[in-house]
C-alpha cells in the first residue's frame, strides 16, 4: 500500500500494481527498479527469485492447519455407526500429534448425543413432579410414566424398520414422546380415582375408567399420529432431515397407545393397594340453604 485518500465519508487504500502484461512471467521481476539513496537499483540485484511448489490456499479449522474430508452415508448406515468407524480408522492410522474434529451435522450429532440422556432424565423428573403434585401421590405418577419405556421401544423399533438413523431430529422426537404418551395414563388414572372416591372397588373402578376413557384416548392419539404423519412420510422440501422425527413420534405413539390400554389398568390395580382411596368432595351448604331449598330468614 502506497498511501490512502478520502472521498466523502470513506477512506480508500492506494496499492501500486503493474499491468498484467508486465507481470505475467517470473522474469518480469528483472525489469523492476527501486529508487535508492544513490539512484535506481534493479530489483534482481537485491532479490533472488526461485520457482517452487506451494498450496494454493491453506485451510484452517479452529485456528489450526487442517485438511477437510467429506463423505456421504452408505445406504443403511446411520450417522452414529459411521462416526464410530471413522474414530476407529483414525486411531489406527493417524500419526501421533494429529488431531481430528468434526463439523456440520456430525459435530451437532456428537454434541447433542451427550446431552440427550440428561435432557431425557430432566424431562421425566419434571413430569413426575408435576404429576405428583396433581395426584398428591408418588405412586400414581410412576404408574403413568410406565408408558414412556413403551414409547421409546416403539420409536427405536420404527426407526430400525424404516432404516432411519438416530440423529438430532429423532432424539428430539424421543423427548417429545415423554409428554405425548403420558396423557393416556392420566386419563385412566384420574378417572379411576374419581370412581374410587365414589365408593367403587379398585378393579371395578379401573375397568370402568378404561372403558369410558377408551374413545378419548384413541381420538387424541390418532389425531396426533395423523398430524405428524406428513413429516414421517417425508413430504415437502427438506423432509429427509425431519423424517426421523416423524417416524419416531408416530411409531412411539402407535406402539404405546395400545399397550398402555392394557398395562396401565393392570399396574394400577396392583399398586392401588398402597394408596388410600380419594375422598369424595363434599360441599357444605351455604347459610340459609337447607335440604336443597332456600329458606328465607328475617
């Protein structure tokens, strides 16, 4: 840079440059003269030019010289399996002192995989505490949360059947299932408690609650399944990345809905002996009201 000048509110650098015809070959350096204290000096007298080979550009990653390797997943291979194979090859082949790191979807997968278990446990604990406060019991929330393992098994089985990988989207789907599948157990347990408060035996109460709550459970479950079905079918732009989420949710909901209709009543019948029957709510008559008839007072 020779100097700079300002025009308006902007400052521009002045850089000297030869014409392209005068710098097309390395020999052009012999024709360049510099002004010294004793006059013009040919640049070739003070500079030695040598042709060599060098990379066109030097790539860096995390401020370290790096070489980038990209690859596509083979059919039927999920991202987790591919990264495990890369780690094994790198441990066996890379020399000592060479580090490796991931970027893009691989980096996101590695970062999120370690946090999935923590988020999953926090979600289960949070829902357990909310249900414990709602039912004023630690037994009934455990009964309701039995639907979560069933949903996880159904989601993983669906991903395996449809040859989808366990990636960021499918992991989000597993966390979503925790809140979606517990509502079936809530409907049965909550109504069974009401019937027990009215004086019914435990077995009779849970059977009646299951029969009465069957239609709302099926309606809400299938409305959720059909709402997420377009994502599972892979419709629309960018659907390939969202498809594992849809398959995980649809498979988990479908699998857990029918099994919880059997498991929740059975477990409720077994554990209800450790809980007291809820008391029927009674409302005291208002002053001036007796026997359901208003009494005028003077």
